[in-house]
C-alpha cells in the first residue's frame, strides 16, 4: 500500500512509503518550515524539548491504543511514528494523535516517536514497549476446586484453607477502586489490581482473627489483619509461635507460584528461592504502585499485600516477598501513596 505524498509549508513528508509485514508504519506532520538563516554555520542544532507520549504497558488482542505526541516546541518540528507490529487505525489531520490495534499475537511490541526539523537539526526519539497478553499468558498457577464468585462483577476466585482461615488463592480484581499494573485493565485480569491502603480498607483499621474491614472485598470477606497474617505463618511453619513484626524465615517458597508470564518466569530466578506453592496460595510478583497510582515498579521481583491493621495515622503494614530471599517479610507504606495487592480472607465455617 502507498501513502500519498503530502506537502505542508513546502516540505514533502512522505515519498512512496510502502507498508509490508516487516517494516514499520510511519506518519509525519510538519507544522511549518524550520527557520535558519543562510549565513549560519553548518552546525546541527538541538530541538527544544524531547518527544513524549503515553503507551500502556499491557493490552489484550483487539484493544485500541490511542497515543498523543507532544514535548517539542521548536518552530517547524514534526513527528514521525513507528508502530512495529501494531496495526494502524487512525491519524488525526495534524498527526499528533494516532490509534493502533493490538494484534492477536502475544508478544512485546515497540512504538517509537521521533521528532525532527529537517537536515539542520538533530532528531530526537522515544521508544516505549507494550506487551499483548490474554488469559493464557499466565501459566503455572494452581487452581482450587473450591471457588467463590464475586457477585459484584462475576470474577471467580479459588479458595484455600490454611490454618483457621479461608484465603482467596489470587489477588483481588474488583475495579471499583485501585488500578491494574501500569494503569491497565489487561494486567489486572492476570495479577489483580493494586490498591492504596485507604482504598482497600475504606480507611478502617482492623484487628482480631477474621475481623478485618470488608473494604474492597466481596460481602462475607475481609482485608486480612495482623492476626490473620500471623495465623497463616503459623500454619505454614508447622505451628511455630510467630510475631507479625518478624520477617518469617523460609516460608515464602511454600506460598509462591512457579508461574510463567508469556513464556518467561514471573519470579526472576534466584538460587536461594525455589517456588513450591505447597498450599496453593499462588503468590505472584505483581509489583506495586507509588505516587497515587502514577508510578509502577517491582514486577517480576516483589509481591506486596496489605494488612488492614494500621501502623499509625499515616502508614500501614504490608507483608511482602522478594524473589532473592525465602522469607515473608514486613514493612510499612503510606496509606495514600503506595498501591499493593489485596488478598481477601474469612473464617472457616467451623470457626464462625
């Protein structure tokens, strides 16, 4: 397919660009001719600013991905888009806004935005990556025969009995609060959503076995308290007396799923940690968010889960697993700023 030549302010933008299965689609728009005096030295100039655009980290096949170019203020600058294996759907008249379609193939795709202003200037580029996933992208997770369906959205969770409690065997996905990793619903389908403590609990601190606030959990379930986490640790360690504030030695592998994500190990390999998932708890390295869901990090290395028992008026405790150490450790974070995973819990029927 040929893209017809476009002339704006005397510059020819495209010359018989042919799109094939192996080349990148490029779209460019020139605002105005780049001004440069004839008697200036032949020294390449630097653009004012750098190209910027937002690209979600994850998408599912068929998702429409909209991108907006900005960041360069040099007079006469224009942008060029390269979409890799993504299919082009739309470009606005000025080519500042474009849309692409996530393909069926599950893979990582790169999108590059290049700003230029003719031969007198250095060009400047930004490349970002998007991973296309679906429900088959996550493997190696145990499936419990006992399940619970959240009446609010129809999501189904396995249930595992550990100690005196029943735990959901995957992270909560309810979209009434929180965000998927990278602000993507696609990631939330596989890893659950990340919630600030205040969003997770409704700002209510809990204590006592099975007595946490419902918060974002379905009816009949609650955000685990310090006592709930301690009950879990005692059961996994064979009844060893345990304090919540301890870093629980050696029990993390029994909770970690040996999961694969698009063919790669979700927990980055460490010689000191071999996930066994003995209890079917299916711990995943789902990472965290900071800055009120605006920054995301620690995927493949860490899993974080809130306790509903607050530390003080500004912070709350969470339990976490790091891929390099076989411990279920403890720390605390901002109630408003940090986003962590949520596991819902309830007392076993015999204990209610």
